[in-house]
């Protein structure tokens, strides 16, 4: 009888161990799947980050060009004003000469 009871206990322990191993195996499989998902997500995010950094560099270049163009515009505007003033002065002198010559 003792052997029979020992066999039953061994069967119960074996059944519990099998259940524990099955649960452990399931958790490991879920962990592996989660790691794979996280790696895919990481790779996607790295790709998006690289794209965003490239766009940022492009925009920085455009911003630098815009700043240079604004500086050129302001310089040209001042030069134009100076030229206009010089022309007005020359015209005034010519008019004065014309008036003096008459």
C-alpha cells in the first residue's frame, strides 16, 4: 500500500511540476514575444528619429539661408537709400547750376 501511495504522490508531484513547467514555458514565450515587439518598436523609433534629425538639419540649413537673405536684403535696402540720397544731391546740384546759369 505504501508503494501505491508513494506512486500516487509521485504522480501528483509530477503533475504539479509539469504544470509549473508549462506556466514557466508560457511566460518565457510571452517574454520572448514582448522582447521581439520592443526591438521592432525600437528600430522603428530609431528610423523615425533619424528622419526627424535629417529634416531638422535641412530646416536649419534653410533657416541659415533665410537669415543670410534677410541680411542681404537689409544691406541692399540701405545701399539703395544711400544711392537715392546721392542722386537727389546730384540732381539738386545740377538744378542749382541750371538756376545759376540762367
